[in-house]
């Protein structure tokens, strides 16, 4: 079977970095047509730089990296240096990138790719705020029907919020963009905090990355060593939650995950609950299902896949 064509939209971010490494280590499964950076965890000038750093860490300097939108559709940018550090990739000491940033705007790359590739053959893997995706849909409505699937990390239901009491970061940063994507009619798979908080890098799992002894394996261990502080302090968890790698792992091994096809709507009016994903998990409304909302994973299988693939880089 030929590898699945994907565009990765991302705001690296240590967990984004692991998701990108997993994708680049899996060429038989995933054909990464391009990586588009978005403002999120840190400003765009850092997320695009970090995306190139990660490609060089993977030894894949032929991957095209683009810069997308530098702010949300209709709100000031909120960043997360308190979680990811000032650089957005604190932990390992990685060299500045030498591979070039593509001159084309990332939104135009998304539009052109969806127009040029056969319809329903390109999946959008969204690891940050949905600003680039929504902007592309607004600029070129004809591409919406051509998207094979959107698999995104964002939202929460039972886990509620990580940036406000009710909202997860990616959705909170750009709720208007999320609203556009969730109302697009596209086949959407959502990796909310409900599942990503079960993908924790325990000490044993961190040791397994470090034991790879490769630059990528050691860097992943250093990233998660840094990244775990926030969640350990806030939730008392046993390690860093690998949010974004759930997206690329799903595309490689969907059977690792379990969820329900339900209605998910985005709060875009009330400041109190802005960016909340209102997930009808119990089917108490007659609102039509519009997303597969993942609630559980085989964590051991997930980490075995990560160690195996990152060990190939
Ligand atoms: O809430 C977690 C999400 O926000 C992850 O994608 C993380 O990288 C940040 O973007
Ligand atoms: Ca991210």
C-alpha cells in the first residue's frame, strides 16, 4: 500500500517535535508533502525555525518547511513559553537550522497542494491552533471538499481545560478557526486531552528513548525531561503527556486508539468558556455527529511504536 500523503501543520513545541520525528521516521506509512508552521506555543519566527531544527535532527533536510499565519483569526496571540520554554524547544541543545525556509506562504502551499493532488488523497495533520487551515478554507473554499481527512490534537471533555478551566490550548488560541474547521463537513479525528493525558512519558519510557543512544532518541528524552515539569506540577502526572504524537501515531496505527463519532461544537461567544470543545459524548442532543473524538489508547503499544520508529532515525 502506498504511503498516505500528509501535510503537518504545527507549532513546535517539544511534543510537536516528537510527532514530526515519528512521521519522518515512517516513510512507508506517511509521505510528508510539507510542514507548515503556525504561531502557537511560541511566535511564528520560532515555530518555523523549530520545525526546521526537527527536520535536521531527523536527517531529512529535503522536507519543505513553510511559515503560515503569525496570529489567530480574530484574537491576540496567546503563547505557552511557561510550558515549552522561551525557544519552544527547550531541553536539548540543538544547532540552528541551515536548511532553507520555503518562500511561499504556508497557507498558499496548503491551497496549491490540495488543488494539485487528486481529491481525497491528502490528510491534514494539525498539531497546533487551526489558524492556517481555517485561513486556507476561507481563501479557497473549493479545497474543503478535496481534503481526505483532518486529524488534529485539540480540545477536551472529561479532562476539561489546560489553559483555562474549560479550554485546551490549541482550540483556545484560535476558537474561530476551530469553529470553521469543525463546521466544514470534513471527516475529522480529534485527539483531545482525554486521550493525550494517558500518553505519559514515565521514567521508564524516557529511559527507553535515551537508551536508543541516537541524536534523535537522546533529544526526545531531553525534550520530555524538560516538557514534563508543567504537567507534573499541575496534574501530579507521572510524566510529560505526548499530545501531538497521538496524531501521527493514529495515521500509522489507528487500532491503538478508541473513540466515538459524536457532535463537537466550539464555544466562540462566552469569554468564560471561550474555546471549549462542547463534546456530546453521551448523545444527549440531536446535533449531528461531526467528529471522531478519541478517548483512549494502548499506551504501551503507542510508546513501543515511538521507540521503534525514532530508533530508525
Ligand atoms: O494543549 C496541548 C497542545 O498545545 C499541544 O499541541 C501542544 O504542543 C500545544 O500546541
Ligand atoms: Ca502543538
